[in-house]
C-alpha cells in the first residue's frame, strides 16, 4: 500500500466553497465515502487521488475543473474505471457515473447519452424501436470510455466500430470551458476525442447513431477443453467463409469454481465459440451450423437474441476485480497460432480467457475520420487474467506478459486504445493505437487544449510526438 497524498493547503482551504457549488459529492482522504469513490473497476489500480468529485451534472464538471485549474491539480476522469490505465495519485479524479441521461430519437436513429451511462442503461430505451447501439461484448462497461476508445462489439463486422457512430460530443475543456464538438464545429477536437478520449477534457454527453436490429441470433457453444485443437481448427476454417453479418470469437476459458457459476460448468476448462448474426433464425442457424455441429458440446447456448442480450453473450465478469490483459492484431489464424491458442487449454495456467476475435469486413473498412490506426489484422488475439495481490497475481501477470511476448512476432502493430492493456503502458504501446500521421496532430491538439498538461493520467498522448 502506498501513501495517500493530500491537497495543497490553499486548495484545502477552498474545499468548502467547492462543496457548496456542487450537486454531487466530494471526497478527500479520511472521508467515509473516499474509498468507494476512488475505486476503479480494475482493482489493480489502487489509485489515491487527493480529491474525488462525483459529478451530478455538467455544471459540477465545470466547477471541478475550475478548481483544478486554480490549484494546479492534475485531472483524470472515470465512469466505471474499466479502462483505468494508471493511478491518479495526488490529483483530482472526476467520476461521471451519475451522468446517466438517455434520450432516443427513433426517427433520426440517434441516441443522446450521458457519459456515466452503461449499455445496460441504454438498451432498454433503444430496443423497443428495433434499434441498437454498437454495444460491446460487455454491457456493464461505460458508454463513453468504450466508444471513445474504439468500441469493438458484436455488430462490428456489419456496422464497424462504435467510435465511427459518434455524431456529437459535449465536452468540458481543461480550462473549464464547455463546448460541443461535431464534424462542423470544433472539428479538430471532435477528430481527436474519437480515439484520444479523455486526453483533451471531460466528455459529459455523446450523440450516437443507432442501427436497425430487428432480428438477432447468437450466443455461445462450449466444448471440452481437451478438444481445443479440433474446435479451433474448425473455427479457423469457418471464419474464412462467413459473411459480414456474422461477428464471432473463439476462446479458451477457465471457468472459476465459484458458487455463482452453474454446477455443471464450475471449474471447467472449455473452448467456446461465441457469435452474433444480424438476421433471422433460419439463416443464422444455417451460417452457424459448421461450429455448432462438432458433436457433444458441454452446452449450446445459441438462440434468438434481443438487443439487450448482446452485452451478456460473452459472460464477462461484472464485479470489480484486479486484472491484467494484452491484445495484438494478427493477419490470420495460422496453424502456429491455432496451436498456441489450443495450448492454453493444457495444464494449469493462471489465464482466465485467451481468445481470438474475428475482425475484417466493416471493421477493416473504417474511414480515416479519426486518428486511430487501421485494424489491419483479420483477428485480435486477446488475453485476460485475474491478478489478486500476492504470488498468484504475480504469476498471472507474468503469464500474460509471456503470452504477449510470444505474440509480438505475429502482430501487425496496430491496436485499439481500449485494448492496449496493462502489461505495456509506455508511449511506444500507446503509439500503436494511432497512425503515424495522426500522432503529431494529436500532440498539437493536446498542447492547444491542455497547455498545462492536466490530463496526464490514463493513457496520455505524448505532447512531443513528431512525424
């Protein structure tokens, strides 16, 4: 455990005035609410800010950033903290989790959503209209962080990345100025935020384009881990044939022996194929037959889906936990990579999930209107592990790092910001998320919007990036 820093004397003196301005909550070390408000979802990051502001609205964010500017405090922003990239010790942590506005314009197929909303807040409002946002594999993550970090979800091969669905952003800049960024107004800021996220200020609301989702079919089919090589080979053959309306993954999963897990699955190692098909059940079942008919599954959970089911298909953990992950893009699921993935089902390994996600199609056809590097690989190879304090967590982190090193020779070099992970966190890793041409432009935008470099936590844009 490390020491908890306190506010500078002048800032502490002005704290009562800040509290009086806010509709939300304020916490400093020693307050009863401090530990709850400072905690990120990824408990790896034992962040110790000197001040936490839980904003109730955009005005609270303005007041918080004005306070930070007056007292020279570094700032970071989090909703759920799924994407916390590093601790914000000694600074101001702005929590946006109470900004949960959701408004759907069904005729325009657009959604206005507060930066604190999760997909579980949004989908009940969009589904009655036969519409869906480009939701991720996990519906419990924050809309803002997921979207501005790229947004790779179950409708990706049909409709692309969620970041490309952004139509407008309401932002509070580091100097506490409020602006609305679109392709026509504050265009450079709009460009940078869609991929650069909280490097340039606090996004308090997003306007997103929705897609039609009248019929969906999918889920997961689990096979015994002992059959990993066979199942992965079948998956590799299958994805070479599927159309754009099929998005899928293939994963080796070590299901924990937890009471919340159904007893027949408890403690098993399985190889799982997950998929979502945009379309009717008859067509979907025909498309999915090659991976559902391998015989003797542990369980087949594929079925007609409602839009609200999308974020639960992958059965990702919901409760906060310490975790470490890494991802790399690869051009193909070669025999060598098939063998590597299959080997993850062997023996005792401290890795919760090792998967490949099928990209291509609309994901690969994304435009050039954001700073993000093109996702030039056919698949993403992704690993996650629980990293509790102590030797077990250290072993898990080492196993993730070992697999990351093994993948490097196969990697294309590009990556989404939201998948940069916890193993490599320096400027070279961050650079993988952006095109070489966009990096100096992002640095210039950073110097313009945040001349005091207040927003330097998380995954910061280096201010000195050059061509």
